[in-house]
C-alpha cells in the first residue's frame, strides 16, 4: 500500500516492521564472531514483537536460505552493513558526550536501545521520539526484562508529523543546552519537504555546541522501485508486511550535507564502503549489494546561525 500523509503502523507492519528488521540486524551483528557492536536488547525486543520471519533471521533458520535469492555473501554484507552503521552512530554519541554534551534526542527511535546500553555520562538525558504504540511497546518490554536505562530516558510518544518540537520542550528539553541529535534510518521514509522541515526544526531547537548525525541515500533520487519490489513476494511468503517500494519517498530532494551546511552545521560524510574498509569488512560487489546502493553517513556540529 502506498504511503499516505496520515498512515499509521505498529512494529509488525509497514514502516514499523522495518524498525523490527533493523533490530534483527543488530541482533545478528551481536551474534556474529566479528560483530562490531553488542546490543543485548535487540534480540529480546525482536522476539517480543513476535514476527516469525525476524526470529528466524536471528536464529539462522535454514528455511530462510532461499529468501529473495540472498547469497551467503550478500547475507554477510547485510550483517556487516548494520554493524558499521550502528557503530558509526554509537561512536557519534560517545564522542558527543565526551565533548560535554549532556542532552540527546533520538528521532523515530523504534527499537533503538542506546538509552539502555551506551555508557552515558552522569547527568545525561536521552529523549526518544516515536509513535505512541512503539514507545509503549519498547518501554514495557524492556521493563519486563528488568532493563534499566544508563541515562535519564524521557520517551516522547508522538508522530514526527505532529508538533514534536513542542512535545519535546514540554518534556523538559532545554533549548539553551547543546544537544546530540540522531536521525538514523529515517530520511527515506520522509517526503523531500518533510526532510527539510525536520532539519529546520532541529536547527531552530539547537544551541551552540550541538551535534547532529544522520545518513543520506543518493539512490533514493533515482530509486529503482521494480528492483526493490522483486523482494516483496518473498517477504509476503513469510508473513511480513513490508513492501519497500511503497514505503519510501523517491525522487529529487536536497542533499543532506549541503542543506545542513547552509544552516550553520559543519558536517562531513563518510561512505558505507569507507566504513567497511575501516573495519575490515568485505565490500560487496554491485550485484551483491543493497538495492539502495551506497549510503553516506553524516555527522558534525553547529558552528553559526542559520542563513536563509
């Protein structure tokens, strides 16, 4: 089903199912002998969602060996890709707090458990923004597991299409304090104008010394829907409501680096390929690569007032 301005989802369907798939990826990275990260909460969260396909992914179930004609090389590239992505953003938060930032905001937080697993300095407040049912599920599930946040965690149960800046400030967000912002795995699910509006809001809420991290997928501009849609039948055969071709918003949009720099952010990007090489992972051949192709991971700090 194509996206609509008022569509909704849970963690087993639509955009929400992609959050569960990403968490399954983090669980697989955690189990991998060469895993770059350790996320002990990813697996129990995915199992709690209860989608059989994702639990089979974690368990390495042989019945998935023919899924979407994914070769072992491609499967390892998927694991490595999630590993380098997660480590990049983990390191971003660690570096930001080492520089003195004590306020973090995770946008569209999904099953992200960084508030529970990163070594946050004392006094750090982590705000998580996502749809109410997603926030409630994660909070309840982790509480039932006996998990305790390693920072002061303040969940904000609101859709990003709503007035999340007001909700954030009502929860105690301090606009005068530096903030570490994260928009991970989010932008392709936003229309181009919503992407710009997101960064405009972040900039307006940011004090000097704030930082930001996100990514940009250049291939979204020339998105090959047919290539991605070829995987949909395989998902449906396993009872998963994911049609990536209809979930993303393709077409022209502003390059994130250029847009942020024009608004006072000193940001730089590193490609996924560079991260693969940095961490000793095999770079997949084009035919074994993700349909969305190269990803540019972006981070930096606010240096001066935005320009119009």
